[in-house]
């Protein structure tokens, strides 16, 4: 990375979050409770593409669970 692209005090590379950390952040966002410090840490580490993928997967699982509950109650 050229020296002009780096800002003082910033590490040369950012640590990327694991898939489990991404899943946990998306799960907390579905629940709607998040501390500001955790949000800021996640926004610095999470890959937006991974967040979108995990969000779609989480929504699909949520819908599937709702369908199973409705079928169980109606049946």
C-alpha cells in the first residue's frame, strides 16, 4: 500500500471478522439490541457482502421457522 493511502495511527491492514462473528452481528441486528461500541467495532471489521449474505440466510431461516410453526399449530 503506498504511504499516501495510509493515515497516521491506522494499522496497515484491517482485521476481518470471521463468519461466526458476522452471523452473531446479523442475529443481534434482527433482535434490534446493540451497544454503540459493538456497532462501531462491527462496522470496522465486517465485510458488507458477508453481512448481506448472512441477512438473506437469516431471513430465509426466520420465514421457514414461521411456516413450520403455522403448519404445526394448524395441523
